[in-house]
C-alpha cells in the first residue's frame, strides 16, 4: 500500500509541475507588414493587443512573455524583418505594436513568410517549455 501511495504522490507532483509549466509560456505574433496589409494593419494591431490584454487579465497565475516578428517582401532586403523580442511587460509590448508596427514596403514581390517564421523561431529568445506562435497574413 505504501508503494502505491508513493507512486500516486509522484504522479500528482508530476501533474502539478506540468500544469505550472503550461501556465508559463512564450507567445509570438508573426505578421505580414507589407503595404498590401495597409487597410488591415490597424485592426490586426488592435486584435494582437486585445489577445495579450485578455491573457494578462484572465488569471494572475499565468506568466507569459510576448514578442512580435513582422515580415515584408523578399525585395525589402534589410527592412524585411521587424523583431521585438519577448518581454513580460504588456505596456512595452503595446507601445511597440502601437507605435512601431506599420504596413510599408512591398513591391508586389512575394512576402517572406518563411523568413518571418524562421526569424521568430531562431532569432527570438524563447525560454519557456510552452511556446505559442500565431502567424497572420491577409
């Protein structure tokens, strides 16, 4: 009986650790920021901020870090990617999204969706076991 109790306690402890791990996560938004998004970019920014604000207010036990990666056309070269690395400050994130993210560039060449996804995965500082990436283009 004692062995059974020890095993149950072990599995309970493991379950608690898994639940706690899932309440700490990284959330990255990847967004098409080309000129063709100009009529949609403000709505996208508002939705991104609403999602982050909702998560922030949903449960005080949830700890999350939020980041952004914008991508443009291949032809935009150096300005092709726009990265805001993870922060746990919702205010810094909101300020960045509101003031720095805009639709520009793009000359009817293909958007670098894969470059944006790759940058989000490899150039950002992912730190939690639970990692969420949301990608949106029109």
